[in-house]
C-alpha cells in the first residue's frame, strides 16, 4: 500500500522545504488588480493636466502683446485708400488746367496790315498798297471810322493770293471769338494759327463769308497774344459794289 499523504507537517519541518511549497503562492505575493487600475488612472490624469498647463502657457505667449483684431465692412474705406484696396495719393505737383486760370479780357493793342505779295502787283507801291495808314481805325471804338483796302477787279485779288491783318493783344489771354463789322458781303476771311511772316499758312481755326457782323468762332478756346486774319477773297462793298474790304471795327472775345 502507498503511504497516505498527510497535509500536516511535522512540527519541526520548515514550510519552505515542503515539496509543494513552490506550487502555491500566497495572497500576499500578488498585487491586487484594483490597485493597478488606480495607478494608471492617476498617471493619465497627471499627463492630461500637464498638457493643459503647457497649452495655456503657449496660448498666453502667442497672444501677449497683440492688439485685438476688428473686422470691418469690406465696403468701408479709409482716407487715401479706395474700396478695392488701391492706395490713392493726391498729386500735389499737378499743375492747374487752363480752364482754372483767370485770363484777362482781350484788349487790342495794335493792328498791322500784312501784304506779303504787294511787290507782285506793283513794286513801287509796296508801302502804300491797301492803305496801311488807316488800319488803326478798326479798333478805335468809333464805328464811323473804318479801314478800306484797295478795290480790285477780281474778288480773288489780282497778282496776289490775298492780304492779311495781324492783331496784337495787350497780353496773352484766352480767345474764343473774333468779330468783324464789315460794310459788304461775301468773300472769305480766315482766322489762322500762323505767324505774320506766313499769314496764308498754318491751320485754319475759323473761316467764313463776310457780312455786317462776321463771327469767327474757335471750336475750342485759343490761348495767345496774336491773331492772324487772312482775306482770301474780297467781299462786295455795299457803298459802290466794288470788290474791296471795308471794316469799321474788330472785337476780340
């Protein structure tokens, strides 16, 4: 027979020497599961708290020293900037336009006869052709006095392309209209943008047939001090029906 196993040990036997002692563990040798769970939760809570603190410190650093942002309506514009965002700067160096200049009233200072082809007609009468001595009557303010050219058998003159008048103003000003009071009708007078040395050249500013009140009006104001009139064809005089120019007054406006 096999000997019967007894769970009881002799009183003098060391428990650690028992043959089954290594197979059984006591409750004191194992950590309770609830204690391990509590330690993990505490660790996670500490990590979360550190993340919150670090995040708060970083946010405070990034936002410190900055001004509050204010959103404005896109249609609102500030001075010096257009609604589209393009900055505009007043041009302080821009010169005033001619329209803004306060020009003086035109005043005639002198009128001179221009007869560039007088020698073609008669070299001996160059200084007296077409009565240059009475030209000043056209701006003396007296309608009873006048200047008359020589009379011609042809309204297109003869041996000449025409004659002219140079009107000199007291100072440079803006000119829009020249008025001729003519005792006659027909012919052709031109207001030209030219000089006295070439009175029948240059751009024609205005032209027309002559009458009691001949108006030569520029399409836009002309700034200057000199006006050149060129008579290409002669009118028929009212007094005797001859081809000649008879002007009592010239007015510049």
